[in-house]
C-alpha cells in the first residue's frame, strides 16, 4: 500500500528539512518521524523518488549515507564540478 497523497508527503518532507536550522543532512530514520502514520517502506520509496527528481540528494561519508535537500549544506559548494 503506497502513500495515498504522495505530493502532500513530499511537501511535508521539504517543509521539515527547510525548518531544521544548522542541520542539512538526515538519516532515513529521521524521515520516518516526519510521516509517523506511514509505513517505513512507503516513506523510503517517496524519498528515493525525490532523489530521482533531484529534490533530495544522497551524501555519503564512506560509512554512513545521509539525505538532504539538493544543494543545501556546507559540502554542496565543494562538490560542484
């Protein structure tokens, strides 16, 4: 069962990420807390779709993968080609 209103879920995620001051990258489990009434797998699917749509981006430290708004965060300027 997928999320009924996918666009609303995306809007909630973006709004939550924008209001987090001083933090630009999040664990996948942080997204689960943003949509507590949805199943974790469905949230993961929405997050993956948002990455494909270039709304969000993955960032890896080598051992940990974090997710944030595309272009947000300190390392964004150093990763440009």
